[in-house]
C-alpha cells in the first residue's frame, strides 16, 4: 500500500471544531446548573408546618433558579448561533460567564433563605450584584466578538449594538436593584432610568438593523 501523506486540516474545519467544543462546554455547564437547582431541594417537614409551607420555599428556589439560568442560556444560544469563529478572548469571556451561571443556584437560595433579609437586604444585594455581573459578562461575550473581533460577520452592526444594549439593560436593572438594597434610592432610580433608555435604544436598533 502506498503511504498516504496526512492532509492538512482546512482552516474552516478547525474553526468549526473550536466553536463546536465551546457550544458543548457551554450547554453542559448550563444543564448541570439547572440540574443542581433541583438537587438543592431539601424540604423538611417540621412540626406545626403544613405540606405547602414545607415545599413553598424549596420550590420557589428551584423555579427561580431554573428560570434565571434558562434566560441566560436563551440569550447565550443566540450569541453562539451567530458566531463564525472563536478566539482566546471570546473563549475566556465565555468561561467567565459559565462560572457565574454555575453559582446562580447558590445565589438564589441565599436570596430566598437569608434570615436577615428583612433587616439588611443582604440577599437582595447579593442577587442584584450576581445578576448584574452575569448579564454584564453576557454583554461582553457578545460585544467583543461581534463588534470588535468581527466574529459575527453576518450580523449588522446596528443589530449587534441592539443586542448588546439589550443585555446591558438587564444588567443595569439588576444593578439598580442592588443599589436599592443598599438604600441608595436616588442613585438606583437614575441607574434604572439609564437602563430604560438602553432598552428603548436596543429596540430601535433591532427594528432598523434587521438583515
């Protein structure tokens, strides 16, 4: 038999491999985080508590965790669907986002079970900061590859800016929630107003930037 020389991999094939691995890694972390939301359920039937009271908080933690993670996954799915390649920076930002997603069940549990929440709003502050950071990282995960690195060539810049502002709007709203928990009411209102402006701008850009 003739010795066949190994054929070099095409650049497009290599890029697709990198993107596929990133997608698989991301979906795996999202799936595990959603599963952990259910694993964390620990209802305890104590004397004097009804079945509904026993299950109310654990189920609240589960459904809120699942909904939050699913919302991030939904937006993240759109991001990866429009990328044609990934580089080291995009990969690093994506891993940072996944690390924040994995923490979400713990943050939600703290929000709903913090015994001092009526006094110092620690749960609200932690939840607001965690969500603001997560969606801020989601914005970077889209903004860098689409608007700086040119890794989403089939998306117009208007549409890309519209999606970026959409993610930043959610981040800013949760930042306002954390500021409200810190009793910085005036600053929280100003930040929330800025978020509304971002959402209006994102909606306008989305309508005028469709390809």
